């Protein structure tokens, strides 16, 4: 019986892989990469933020054009405005309450499939985005690159919206519309939990 | 010696010169490529070029052509001017304000006339060129390095503008405007960091 032998190239690659030195990750990321990764990580580090940002995309998809893209355009700008306020030392009252309320309100709007006028929808999203930016936009580790942190932060926020829009596209099917409203109830429940925690 | 010994160590520490890290990165390929690489490794400058390129492309072919001419030329002229003066300039505030404006214009889907676009591109080039002049001071062939940066600015502006001009599908035009909002948002956060004293 003939034994199956791996081809010579595969044997060489396997040997090289086994002899490959292990990289030591005993240090925190520093410098440019650290700033970017830190910014990229921040918006996804808190479930309250994730819920609200995905909800913006879900609601946009439910409302359809032009809200589907205007809401994700308005959110980062207003969120950065919140970050600007925070970095300027201007305090906002009840930031955590505002973040939790954003998930409750956006979840309720999706659950009820409520179609607000475009200006009102932009106002709701823009208002809550300020709280998210104020809380997270300012939390950079000292010594990291501020611009790369900001780039990572904005990209992560935008991708969360995109994820929400992607999920929200199920709205075109009857069953999808029901599922989307169900997703709204999950966002709302999460928001209520964070609201309870903020008030406790 | 006695007098020096009386100087508190902290005062001595305070008088130590601060090292400058604004020099060019050595690409190993000579000053031209060092200059080109300098742009690619400076996120603030890179973002400004992307913003001008996208806005120029969004504004149409004529505007894009003028922006592709004026941006690298103004960049090079300002950098050379800074070199002749022997120093760069800290123009962070104005650059960030301009970046926010460029981002908002892209996000709003505004089409600028060729003359306005050329002026905005020239202003961006002047500010960033002057700001970067300090980086070229230590270079062996600073003029060649400036040419390398200007060439990189030209190539990137052309690529971005060509990309934006060629967008036809609705969703791609929307993606462009979303990109503009991201640029404006990054600019706003940068303004915050400048106010905060961190950049």
C-alpha cells in the first residue's frame, strides 16, 4: 500500500512554519497603530453604544431613502460635535442617561415602525449622537496619536451604522419587517437595562 | 563650576533642548521617495488631499483638473518658501477648520465651480506645504524631497478625483457623501484635541 506523502513544497512550508519564531505580544500597542486601534475599539467596547449605533442603521433602513443614508451622515458629524464639546471641557448633564435613552427611543421607533418627518428623524439622531461623542470621543489613552484615534473612532462608528443598514435591508420582505420590529424591541430592552443601571 | 553646581537639577532639565521629530522618514530609495512617503505617513495631510480630491471629483471634470494642478503646485511653492525662510509654520487650527469645511462640502453633495475649487485646493496646498516645510529642512536634497511630496499629492488628487468623477450608481454617490461626513467628523474631533492641547 502506497503511503500518501505531502508534496515537497508543502513539507518545506510545514517545516518553516514549525520553526517560525513566536512573536512576543508583551507590550501594549503604542504609537500610530495603538491610536488607530484604540479609536477603532472604543465605539464597540460598550454595548450601550453598539445598540444605539446599529439602531440608527436599522431605523434608517426602515424609513428608506433618503433617511437610510442621511441618518448615518448626520450621526458622525453630531457625534464629533459632542466629542468637541467634551474635549473643550464643556460638560453635558446626564451623559449616561442620554446614551441609555438613545437606545430606548430608537428601539421604540423601530418597534413601532414610526415614520417621523425627515427633519425630526435627523433631530432625534443628531441629539443623541452628541451624548455618544461626548462620552467616547474623549477617551484616548495618553501618548497616542489623536488623529489616528479620531480616524479609527469615526470608521468604527460608520461601520456599526453600515451593519445596522445591512441587517435592516430585511425590511423588503414581509417576514423581515416583523423581524426588524423585533430587533427594535431588543434594542429597546437593552436601552431600558442601561437606563435602569444609569439611574441606580 | 561652583555656580553651575548651584543650579537646581530641575532647572537644568528644563533647559534641555526638545528633540524634533518632524524630519522625513528614510525610505531607502532617495530623497524623492522620502518626500513621497512623508505624505503617505502624515494622516492629517493625507486626509486633506483625499478631501480635496473627492470634492474636486464631485464638482465635475473641469474642477477636478484645476484642483489637480493647483493643489500640488501650491503645496510645493509653500514648502519651498518655508525652506527659504528656514522654518515651517504651525497652522494646525486653520488646516483643521479647512478639513471640516471640505468634509461638509462633500457630505452636502455640493458642486463647486472650477475657480472656487481651484482656490480651495490652492489654499489647502499653501497651508499644508508651509506646515510641512520644517520636515524638509534636515533633508540632504530638500528640493527633490519637496518634488516627491508634490508628486504624491498630484497622484493622490488625480486618483481620488477620478474615482469621484466616475461614480454613477446612486449608492456610490451616497458612499461618497458618507465619506465626506466622516472627514468632517474627524476634523471636528481634531479641533477638539487641539483645544484640549493634544494633537
